[in-house]
C-alpha cells in the first residue's frame, strides 16, 4: 500500500510565485513513482518541475530513488527548483 505523498515545506510558496508571475500550475506530487511535483505552463511551454527545499542540508535535498530513476529515464526536460530565486531565474531564462 502506497503511503501518503509528502511535499517539501516550500512547495505552496513555490506554486504561489509561479502563479503570481502568470504561470499555470498543476500539482502532480500525488502521482508517485518519482513523477515531478508540479507541471507548470509558461508562455506555451510545459515544464515538469521537481521541488526540493533549499533550506535543508544537501543530503536532505537528494532525489529519492524513485525520483532519480524517473529523471534518468525521462527523455524530455525536467527541472529542479529549490527556492523563489530558482523560479525567477528559470522563468527569466525562458523569456
């Protein structure tokens, strides 16, 4: 039996910032099996985004075994964000 999906403590704030900047966000953390935490729509582009808490020590920000496997096998783009600064840099880079 699958346990309840946990979210990083900064996930609500990260989602709020994406939305405040005009992106659409679909939380997907409950899908499990390593699938990224959210899907973001930004100016006609879909982004798969894994959220990690940048306030935690690096050892606590590692991808889980399922997440790592998913990232390794995915043939498209997926990004990891750890902070609001990461969100701003990502969207700025995308134009």
